[in-house]
């Protein structure tokens, strides 16, 4: 205010019209890290449900699509880069909204280091530097360097980020398709070296393995789809109508469905359930084990796919965390210093570098505890993901509650769909808490305070969030004076979208 009175230029905002719909779609896809996610979950899912892994990928898609509908309609009325934080605050009040924003930011902190580690490891394997990949000091040093480089790309500009993402998605999708086609060809040609199985339509039945296995498989499936909403976090920087970023998020889930189901069929058919079950503990290295078997001397194609996938996701995972922190700071839910926008690049430089710094610290500290602790922290992600996705689904129905009976379309896509998605994710969240309470169910099998490490990590993040929230409330009550509202008359049908003045 003082700057404006003195005649100084107002502080810059995020760069409008920086990227288009296709760029946002690609960023949403890369945020899920398709090749890495498939490599990480396919073994454990097969260990749980056998040949019905493709069906699990289909079933996991259902709550994602329903929550994507909530993102689409909430984005039409509030194009805020804070997405869940802004929308839940608007619909359900500041306390709930703050916790939703905290969950989004912390998912990035937990996973960025692991993604960069996988990118470095598979990159080294691709070029034959196996000894470097096995050297903790070399691998961790290169991982930190990669995070810094990807953070710099995010700060330099959204256009630069999008251009890099377009190249990386083409590389990994092409590699995945080549791998899937070769694997299926060898199955039908009878040249597969493992215990191959002829694909069957019955594999798409998610209920084939029973209830308990379905629950565990769905939790892994939700993790595989997580990240598509990064496209919506760029809503203030996307060209086109208010629905462009929301449409990119919805289409991201659909493209992922096709990719995941296709590759799941190919991997299960070629490797068989025994091999995948026995190597489930190897997680993302299942693809490394299969690469040479399927591709022979061309195994680098698969290794490159996983590496580029993790590189892309390292970058794009920084985006939702940094934009959420920016949005929270603009509303004074966090210190306003985090709302700083770089004058030249028009990106949230302070929040972006802070997210990277905390992610690096988490990665290095957890690695000092044990490699298993890093994997346990990734397992804790399912709690945060289910929490903020479910909040978003409920917020959509609450915010539009006066419009849900105006048409069947409104009731199904703005009310019932998001609520059903939220209920499904809440059920998965409850099941995850029950499972993680048992130390023997954790990746490491050790006990922290009588509980599984993933649950301790999840609860620790929640408690830390509550403490930070209360401290911030004591320093500044501005954000907490906001009151929840409802959709204005024109918001329900999307004929007029509102954008918060800043």
C-alpha cells in the first residue's frame, strides 16, 4: 500500500498466459511420474492381487476421476494456485483449509528427494556407472545437485519448465510403449524367458483377489495416480478460459489410466505372478530386473524411461508445494515473505527455494537413519494424499450445496461424484492407519513408539502442522478472520468464474 502511494511499481504477480492447455496436461502427467510409479507399485500390487493388477489400476482410477471433477468445478470459481488450501478455506473455513494446504506442501517435501534419488540411480545404470549408483556419497551428492538444478528451472520460468516437461514426457512414454509392445510380442510369440501368462479379460476385475487384498492394492494405486493436480496448481499461469487447467487435470487421469492398464497387462503377462511377487520388495528396481530380460542389449531404453520419469516428477512436484506455500503466504496464513514473486521471471522464487531446501534436508537426514526410513516416509504419503484429496471432494459439495438440486448434472458431477470420491479415500485413509499401526506392516518391519514408522511420520507431520498453525495464528489473525461462503448464482453453471483480487 505504501509503495502504491509513493508511486512505486506494485509487486509482480505470477505470469499470466505463460503456458497452454497441452503444457499443463504434460506437467500433470509428469507429476505422477508414470514410469517410476508403475515400477514402484507393480510388484507389490501383484503380490497382493496376482493377475488382477490391471483391475486394481482401473479401480484406483475411480476416486481419482471423481476428485478431478471437484478440482475442475472449484477451479472454475476460484483460479487460485493454492487449489485445495484456497478452496477448502472458502468452503469450510480457515482451520480446515490451513491443514489441507499443509498436507499438500508436505507431500512435496517427503517425496522430492526420493524421486531425485531414483532419477540419479537409473540414470547411472543407463550409462553403465553401476558402481556410482551403489556409492551412497556419490549418489546422494548427485541427488542434491539434481534437486537444485530442477529448482532453478522452476524459478527461471514456467515456460522453461513446460518445455523441459514436454521433452521428458515424450521420452518416457515412448520408452514405456516400446517396452510394453516388445513384452507382449514375446509373450504371444512364445519367446518369453520367464513364466509368461496369456492376457485375459478377467484381469480387469479388481474384486478377483478378495477384500483385504483389494484395500492394499487400492492404496498403492492411489499413490501411482497422485500428482495429476499439478496442472491445476498452474491455473493462474495457464492460457485460455477458467476451465483450461481443470480440464488438464481431468485428462491427465484419463491418459494415466490407459498407460497404467496397458503396461500392467504387459508386465504381468511377460513376467508372471511368481517373479513379480518374489521381487516385490525391490520396488522400482523390478523394471531394472525386467529390462535386460525383455529388451536384451536395449535394456537402457527401460532404464532411461524410469530415470526421465523421476527427473520430470522431481521438477513438477516442486510446483504444487511452492504454489501452495505462495497462496498461503498471500492470505497471511504463512509469513508474507514466502509470497515473494521474482520480478524478472514472475515465479514464486522464495517459496520454491524453501521447498527445495526442506526437501533436501529431509532426504539427507532420513538417509542417515536408514534406507528403510526413506521408504517408510514414502508410505506415509498415502495418509496425506488421501486426506487432502478427500477434503477437496467434500469442499466442492459444500461450496456448491445450494446448486446441487438445480439439475441432474450438478447433482452427479458437483455433488455426488466428489463426495463419493471423498468417502472412498476416507475409507482408504482409515484402512491405512489401521495397517500402519502394526509395525510388522511397515517396509522396514521395525517399531517406532509401538507403531509402524509410516504412521509415526504421518502423525508427526500432522502434529507439527497444528503447532505451526497455532503459532501463526498467534502472530497474525488476518487469515483466520475469513468466513466460509457458498457459490454465487452464476458460479454453479460456470457462466461466470470469479478470481480473487490481489
